C-alpha cells in the first residue's frame, strides 16, 4: 500500500489511489504500449504515472498543484520519459503540447479530479486529437450516467453528447476504500473509444446547445424547453420519429437530437 507525505487538498479533488493492483488493472484495460503517448491529468503522487511510464513511450502529465512537485519528482526519479507540466489542464494548449511528440498511438489515462470530469472530456473532444482510447476513473453515478439509454433517470445531455462521439464501456468498479483520503462515493473505470461512423452533424457547438436547452428543465417537455427555436421545424422532426412536442428530452435518442440540431441549424 502506497503511503503519501502530502497535505491533501479537498478542493482539488485530491483522493489518491493507494493500491498498486488497481492501478495495474487500469493500465491493462487501456492497452498502452511502447509506441504510445499517454496524457494524464493530475498525477498526484505518481502511482499511476509510474505504471504508465513503464508501459508507454512517453507520458505527458498536467498537475495543477505546485506543492506536490517535491514528492512527485522524488517518486518519478529515473523515469526520463515523463514530463509533468504544472498547470491547470483546462487552460493548457493540449494539441500544441502533444505536437511536440512522435508516437503511433495516443491515450488518455487518468484518475481525474471529479469536480471537472465533464470539462475534461469536452476538452478532449474539442482538441480534435485522435485518441486510441480514453480510460478514466469517474464517480460511480457519473459512469452510470455516461453509459445509460433513453428513458432512464440518469439519461442527460452529457449522455447523448458522449454517445455521439464514443462507444462507452464500464470496465470495473473501484471501492472508495482504495483511496486516501477515503471519499464519500465509489468509483468506476470507464473507457471511451471513438466511433468510426458518426452521424453527420452540421455544427458541433450548435448540437451541444440544442442538447443543453432540451434538457434544461427536466420536468418540462420539448415544446417548453425549445420554445426559442422554430417549433414548426421541431414538430416536423419529432413527427418523423412518431413523437410530438409533448415529449420530454429524456425519451429521445441520439439520432433524433442529431436530426433536430441539423434541421434547426441556420
Ligand atoms: N493520479 C493520482 C492518483 O490516482 O492517485 C491523483 C488523482 S486525484 C483524484 C486528482 C489530481 O488532479 C490531484 O493531484 C489534483 O491536484 C489534480 N488536479 C486537480 N485539478 C486539476 C486541474 N485543473 N488540472 C490538472 N490537475 C488537476
């Protein structure tokens, strides 16, 4: 069991893994090999960084907490294929940083800080980078939300957005007992593989906006949530799928949202 000489900062989502067997399982699921560049957000005490560095060609890690630097460099001694950038990942020039490397395969493998799970994924999508696989530790409820279908309580705009881009798999459950300090919630390892045949979309940002607006008020139907758009067009698209304006967003699948966004985009 790993011991850390660190003052954990709750506001930065600092719950470190302590069991190397869990780390090994995560890295195994990823399929990282010696031709790979791996991006990691939040190396923390480097437990996963070291395991990744043993398998990959290079690891590029972003850590926001400069106070971890002594501990981090001590634990990464001898690993000359790891570069840690001390900065907020959300402000980073990800594709610029990645362009400094030569690699055959690109991976993202991270026990991410949970308070920014969705912004991290959106940043990966918007970077335009082609990842062979994205493997993430997420809060269990969030993992359930990512991989559910229409009609379930967890189904939301992020579900539809992620399922547009990725095939999503729940890989395995990780108990809160595997972390120090112990968080309140259990976790899941989820993996994302980019879909080969995505539905044609006129504009990604507009699609994101339609999803946001459609799910804005969960109890309201589509007529209310999309009232600032041309409702005749909305009605026509819905009727093609045998729905009307009284339907709620949580009942509609990915293809219907793509059709709505494409029909409403000017
Ligand atoms: N990878 C380590 C592990 O598995 O034990 C630590 C994971 S801990 C859940 C999340 C890490 O992300 C912390 O080290 C935290 O300081 C870092 N972090 C939080 N916000 C960040 C951000 N915006 N950019 C980069 N790192 C961040």
